[in-house]
């Protein structure tokens, strides 16, 4: 399942940047932010609901 628009085209570059910071995947990045008390998905959804 695509998590966002143009997922297939963009995910390799996103993973490359995540890997440069020692993060293995977008799912791991989500876990890191949630463990820090941040819900990035809902923050963005609240600010820019048209994205969803």
C-alpha cells in the first residue's frame, strides 16, 4: 500500500536519506517520532487536511 502520492517513485530517495541518519525505514522513523511523543501524521493532517 502506498503511504503517500508517488510513493513508488520517491521511496528510494527517502530511504536513502533515512539511512544516512541511521534509520532503516519510514516505519522506523514513525516509531522514533511516536516514541518521542510526536504524532507527525496527525500534526500534518491538522494543518493541511487537503493532503489526506
